[in-house]
């Protein structure tokens, strides 16, 4: 995981697309992994979602590696 530096407007992180450090909007989202409607309630996992403000590149990293 990249080292992050919090700022007033977001988090400064390395962006592979921009090839430099840029400001990112970072959040934790609960995402459903199963496409089966019957099991969807049991397949939700937390993800760290980071979106580069410069280029819009989005990165999702699963926080629970179970």
C-alpha cells in the first residue's frame, strides 16, 4: 500500500497513470462480489477506493483478504 499524506482537500498519493504524486479522493465502500441474487447479502466486502483528481483513474483494493 502506498504511503499517504492527508491534506485539506484529499490524500496525496502516487498515481500510476499520471506517473507523479497527485491528490486523490479516498473512501471505504462495501461492495457486493457475488452476481447471484440469492447469495449477494453474504458476499459484501470492504474496499478502499481511490480516485485520482487529475486523471480520474480509480483503484479498488479489497481490505479483507479472507
